[in-house]
């Protein structure tokens, strides 16, 4: 059955289920759909039906995996299945339908939402060596600036690219000039550095780098916030990411660095290749793919992690695996540019998965489904209560 016919059929079954006219055979067919958690479309479903579906989906997942709600979710396969179910529940609970387009913004009709908050997007500020600032998201595609023979271009897909005006240029002397790209709360951006290294900047992040690395012995950038790097290989010039507590050195690899000042630790996660960490609080150490260093002023720990979880933000998702509520709220603060008001701060942990391209109410609905707290949006503030 093609996608369009499949969607029509599921919409028909959903309507019959809501009306109470669904047959036993049709009920089995519909049950098979939510067992598989397909990414498909449904027409609107009533609040009463949603309440039933929430419990049935959750119960069904737990039953299939033979676990109990109180048990921690450890299996990645199971975790994603529950995540898929949660995503379905979030969408259905707002009275709209599931679609195949991941960037769709799901509007909320939740009466608790006085003023919903839209997600962040590609927003950044470019500060040139001479102090000139350019709001990148407002700028038209094409050439943004030229400095000392280096052209800065904004591509059609929103990336920022540095390249020499003359392909034979050495860029001598330009390396003493620095640019800074910063994202606000509610912003993210991707930049291709002068050496070809690709960098994805998370919200509330800044990176400072030379206009060119050509006459330097090393490629050194300064980071504040979180970024994912795909470093262009150059054995003669190590690539270094410097922050307050550490310096990460690589030749060419993929890794993520989280240095937010309001987080307890600096976290460096290696996806492929190798990196070496230098810090005044610990001896130098090397990471292997799949390892994460957790550094603070007291020392460092190295752990094996699921890298998909670490870079979920870069791929456009929130992915919570036994995540503390306070950590989740900090992520929401940065992405939706909001504040959080706690009447109390319970030590609650969550498992969940949802696109970052949905309104804030959708994420809060998911947290309500998977936890024991209630959330309310008032203006630009999230209220948390029991």
C-alpha cells in the first residue's frame, strides 16, 4: 500500500475508532499500526480518544519489552520505540496529525498555554576583525563581506563559507585577524572555517577563529558553548579547540564539545578518529571513539556513551535518556529563549525524544506524559509544578 493510501486508511480507522464504529477486524488492523509506530498521518482525534491511546501505547511498549514503568530504560532499541510512541502522543494530544515532514511545527490547542513559544532557528551574528557586525539570518544569500582577500559567503542552505578570492593566495598576515560567530538563545548555525573544517554551533554559543590558518603552525579556535566539529585533516597543523578549562587537540576527526558556563562540566565526546585533551586540572589524556570526557575543576572522568544522544541537538532533536529535569530545562531555556520558574526543583529524570522544530508546548506535553509533573507557559516563562 503506498503512503497516500496508507495514510487515508489510517485516518479512516482513527475516525471509526473515535466514533465507536470500528469493527474487530479493523481494530486489529489499527492495533498493528500503533504496534509498529509508523511515521504516518492521522486526522484529528478527540481528547477522550487521546487519553485512551496514551495509556494503550505506553502499556503496549512496556508489555512488548517485558519491563515495568519504574524500571530505567536501558535498551537503545526500546528507548527509541518509547520515544516514537511519545512523539505520537505529543502530536495527538494537541489535536492535530502526524506527518512525514520532520520540520513541521505542530500548533498547540492546549488551554494551559497562554502564549506558546516557537522553536529556534538558523540565527547568528558575525563579528569581523574590524568590529563590523552582520546579522547572518537577515542577510541575503551570496557574498557577505571581504577582508584581506578572504570572501565570506552565505550559501542557499544558510551555511557560512570562507574562501580566498585568489586561489593562489597564501593569506599571509591575515591570520592575525579574527572573526567571531555567535548564536543567541533560540539560534543555531553551521560554518565552514577557512581550512574546510565544518562546525555546527548550538544555541547561545560563540566561536572565535583566524580569518585564515595558512601561515600558522596550528589551527586554534576559542569556543564558548556547544559545537560539533568535523575537522579537515592536516597532519602538519593540529586543530585545537580552546575553552576555559581545557584544550582539545586533533588532526582530523569528528567530535562534540560542550562548555556551557551554566553546566557543571565540560564534556568532550569523540565520534571518530582521536583527540587529546590538555588541562591544568588533569594529566593529558586521549579519547577513543564512543568515549566522553567529563571535566570540572576537581578532575576528569572518561565514560563510554551513546554518541547519537550527544549529537541529537545537531540533528535537530531533543533526546533525553535518564535526563535530570534541571538539565532538560536548561536546554529548553537556550533553544526557546525562555526562563523557568520552579516552585520546587524535584530530582526527576526523563526519557523522551522529540524534534526541536516543534513548539515549546509539544515538548512540555511529552514531559507530562512521561513524568509526574505539570508544566505551564506564561509569556516567556515555563512554570513547573506538581
